[in-house]
């Protein structure tokens, strides 16, 4: 299991390294959930969506700054809020 702290340390120790989009997806997932079990969470839809978004937005490789931008507390909080189901969202979904 890898924690958000593990990935933060990795980025700070290797500031000029480029990061593959799958590792970056692990980092973003860990930032949103606190940790990731490598392998187990890769099959989940959320991880796949994160990986797809990162690859589309940045390509195969990301810089440390790009990963830090995607794991920023404000971005991860906004992603968490998007997952919250409200009665208003449920009504709108039922109308479709």
C-alpha cells in the first residue's frame, strides 16, 4: 500500500524526474483517498478515469509540477465533491 506521503516524498527527492501517466494516476488516486493498493485499485473505474484524463491532458509523461498540480488539495477536494450524490443530482439524473 502506498500513501499520499510516500508519493510526496518521491516527488521531492526527484524534482526533475518525469512520471508516467499510470504512476501519476496512482499519485492522484492516493491524494484523493489517502492511499492506494497497487494492483487492486487499478481495476476500478475511478482509477481508469484518472489515468485516461491524465494521458489525454499531458500525454505519456508528466513533470513533477504537473503531478503536484493534479494532486493539489483544492483539486482533490473538488473531485471528492463531484462524487457526492445530492437529492438535486438524483432528481436531475432520474429525468433523463
